[in-house]
């Protein structure tokens, strides 16, 4: 027997009930798995270097946290999507922030020789609205940094443009609170299609991170080059630094260097690693396939989508 596409009566009600039950079971399973991850400190932490394309020095590292894969969270994107929609986003972000900074400082202390001078700047992925949380502004972050011996000047809050900022004027006031303490701001995913020039202009970030969709084969695409040039001109006039993300080939890195882009990040320069590896400018033209540990597709890099670090 065939039922009409939009069945009515008992059959439709039964299907609705089954769908509701499946959805509830999935959400319950994800909530339980999140609790297990947090309580067991199951996140894995990696550090990806950010390289100065002009002189080869290491500016610092973006901290990337990855959950263990499971039936509830088959990939990192699913995990951060769930976090971004849940009521536990503030709670999880606080845990994630502490984990990121504690593990960064531990990795810094474990360097094999005292002469090693890795990049000092730490990029932490943050949902924009997290910064409006009273606990974030109460000095909790400053106390954590004091305990770890990290000055606020070394910390960059990385905000993805995939997270909307509704009231720019109010958010500017929030950011001024952090800047007065020494923290800096980066706007991520610029040029990804989600990007808003209004966000970049109004927030006046210290760093603009160009999305990998702009950087891929940039030397072959004049339209992308025009977008990069536009953002570069804004940056030069506002005291902002550009970081090109997703660099996978020497050709991309070389083109960006010749165009005067100061900083870069990507597999060709240095992969995410549990240790603080300094990264280097690629010496050969080799495409680097995506490894098992992927860059956050953000946040969301804590981006709902949702990427936190």
C-alpha cells in the first residue's frame, strides 16, 4: 500500500513521533558525549604556526582543539555545530580557553633548548558573543593569564565572521574593554562569502585573516587578487596586519610574499602539531594533501558553525 506524500491521520502522527524520538535521542547522546569529553579532558590540542612571509620568523600560533571522534560527533564540524547551538556554549568555551592556554604554556616550557625562540603570540578562537559574558569581563581571564605567566599582550581573540555581530556599536564598546587590558582582536574568514566589510571596518581588528577560499590558487585568479588588494589597502590605512590562511603551495606563498602580505598560515608553512614547531617558508612546489588532522572549518575555527579554541 502506498501513502500520499503528505499523509494525514495516524500514519502521519506515528512518523512525527518517530522523528521526534530520533531527534531527542541524538541530542541526548550528544549531551552525554560532551559531558564525557569535558569531564575526561578528552580534547586534543594542536598548535599551528603563523609565519612572517617577509622575513621567515614565527609570529605565533593558533590553538586548535579537536574532540575524539564518535557516533555522536563523527567529525569536528559536527561537534562545534552542536556546541554553537547548545545552552552550554559559555561553559564549554571557558573550559576550552583554560585548556588552550594551559597546554600552550606547557608546550612552551617543554622546548628542548632554552635558545629556541618560538612565536610569542597566541591566537584563541572565540565566539563573538562569548566576550559579552560577565565572567569573561570580570577579570577571570586576566587571573588565568597571571597564573600562567602570560601577559594579555600575547593573546589575540580570533573572531569568525561566520558568527554575526548584531549591534556593532555595543560590540565595539565590549572590545574596548579587552583592548584596554592589552588583548588584541583578529577577524577570521575574511573574504569567505560570509564576510562583512562593515564588521571589519567597525571592529578595527589588529589582524585580518584571509579565508582559504581566497588564497587557493590566488596567483591564477585576478578576481580574488582584487579582493585581497582591497583588504590589504584597508589594512595599510588602519594599522591592521593581514594573515593569509590555507596556504598549501610554494606558488601561493611566493605570490603573497611578493604582494607584500606580511603573515601566512597553512600546511605549506607548518601543520598543526602538539608541539610548538616554528614553521618555515616552503622550498619546493608541492601540494600538501589534507592530513587526518584538519584545520578547523571554523570556528566556526568556534563559528555556528562554531569553532572554539
